[in-house]
DNA sequence: GTCTATAAGAAGATAGAC
DNA sequence: GTCTATCTTCTTATAGAC
C-alpha cells in the first residue's frame, strides 16, 4: 500500500476511535512512519484527509455486498438464495451478515467515524442515514418483498416488516461498536430475533 | 437559574451540537454572558463541566418518566394504564412517547452529546448503553410482560418481543436527531410500526 | 517525498485587581 | 464573582534544504 493510501487507512483508524478533532496530524504521520510535514505533500490539509475517506467510501461499499455472496444490487438474483431456505439457514445467513458488518475492518471503522461526525453538517448526516438507514431498508425491503411474492413470508406492509427485521440488527450493531464485550450476547439476540421474525411473518404461522 | 447551572445548560447545548472537543470554554462563557476566566470560579476546568452534566443526568431522568404520567419505575402500576387499551390508544401512547423523547430539550441534547462521546471511554459507553438500550428494554420488557400475563399480547419470548417494539423506535429517534426534517416521515413509520406490532403480537390474531 | 526548523494562531488555564 | 492581561502549551501548516 502506498503512502497516500496508508495515510487514509491510519487516519480512518484514529478518527473512528477518537473523533476527527481529537486526532492530530502528528498522530497520523507517526502511525504511517513519516513526519507530519511530509503528510502535506499528499493532502492539502487535515480536512482533505477526512474528505478523501468519505469519497473513498462509495467504491468500497460496492465490494461489501459481493463479499457476502449476495449480489447486493440485484434483489431478484439474491432472492434465489433465499428461495428454498428453512429457518436455520435464515438464522445462519443473518448471523453471517451481522458478523460481517461487525468485524469487517473498513466497514466498522467507517461506521464508527461517521457516528462521531454525523452532526457536523447536513452532508454527513445524509451520508449516515443513507448508508445505515435508507439503503439497508430499501435493499432488504426489495428482498423481503420478493419472498412475500413467493409466499414464503406473509404481510400487507413490507416496509414495516423490513423495519422489524433490520432495526434490531442495527441497534445491536451499535451496541457492539460501543461495547465489543457484548458481542456474544448480541449474537444470541440476533439469532432469537430472526427465529421470532420467521415465526411472526412465516407462511406456516 | 444561577450561573453555575447556566454554564451546564449552555455547555450541554454546545456539546450536543458540536461535540466536546469542538466547543471552547470561550464559546460557553459567551453564551452565559461572562468572560471565559470567570467560568473557572464555578468549575475547575472544561472536563469538570462535562462530568457535571453526566452526573446531573440521573436526577433528571427520574423526572422523565413522571412527565409521561407513567410511573417509570413500577411497571405493575404502569400496566394499569394499558390494561383496557385498544390499538388506537396504543398508537397514541407510542406517538406521545416518541414525541417526548424527540422534543424534550434536555433529553434530546443529552442523547446527542452522548452519541458523540460514546467511544471516549468505557464509562461513557456504559452510560449510553444503559440509558438507551438496557434500561428501555428492561422496563418495557416488564411492561409488555404484564400485558402478556393479562392475555392482551401473546408470545413465548418477551425479551425479543420487546426488542421488536423498541428497536424501530430507537432507530427512528436517531434518524430524527440527525435529520430533524424527517420527523413527519418517522412519526408515520412509528404509527405503522405499532399498528403492525399489535397485529403480530395481539391476542386477536 | 522526506526531513528540520519554525511561523502563526488557537485554546486552556492562571494571576491579580476590582 | 467578574474582569483584563498574560502565560503556556498545543496544533496546524509553511519554508526551504536534501
């Protein structure tokens, strides 16, 4: 990894742990193994580093969905995976998804950084909401909607059903970001949540 | 309100908007209407102001539950309120609860401040989790559990049922904190959420 | 591209008069 | 308790040699 990229990587780590204002350019440079002034040959100033991280996100997030062996942008294709699924498979998939978002280094650091900077301006607020609210609900909504068309799930309100599926996962993810020791507890709740979700919305009930 | 208290009040406002590190003692003093050095007659340093806000919380939160005409510490008493409730009353209560947490000035500012400082140390992480995860789930769990005993709701897993009730409310609250313009949208989702929750867990279904 | 030296300014905190 | 003046330290950023 070249220096320019390593600066972003180390800066993201520090920003996600301490917040932008509590990270000094000297801290970043030290981690990269250069002196602070050298850093200005790569980026105009500290803010430019932050902006570059935000800009880099969109390309990184495309890789995310692929890493999960789901297409991520084509719910019709992804629904195939779910078509002949029983409860245990659904739970395993939910757990894997949760574990991925929880442990993937870039995803995690970016999410934590955005948590700390979300009130800074409207742009950042929008980025956060799109990434962790609108997009997941939209995508999962299409997916669950297909399962409803297939008769695997039953509801007359897919968006709310999606909210019921995603909100507990989101909340438990934020708990683990804050208190990593609670991961085991969270995973158990995720499993129970999906099992109960399946009971509530499954065709057999 | 005396100066010592006004310092806390203005500091909380600023901390919740910009985060601790981005607020300068001069900003706080200016809002209070004094010069920065005068501030040190009331608090040892900037950190002491922050700590005082955190310490003050517990007493303030006791007032919260009372403001809602629910006891807040005695679920058995509160369950009386819900005993003969139909869906519309439940929705109104849910909306009122959401609106209270969303609009109450102190509650809102404190929640936003804690959001920005939650990764600073383990103590703050614990305060956040207790206030916005453990305590609500525990309290609402007791309440919903009573409704289950009364036969108004049906489930074999009250904690997960509580998660299903609270997680969407929590997530929508964080959306509104970030993007106040989305309040109307959020209120509509809350209403639909409670309606659907009632359908899923209500005895009549 | 990296370094040393340093400027420029910001921010927290204290001293001491009133 | 509040003020003005000031200290000290920290932090960003630039200049210019290599």
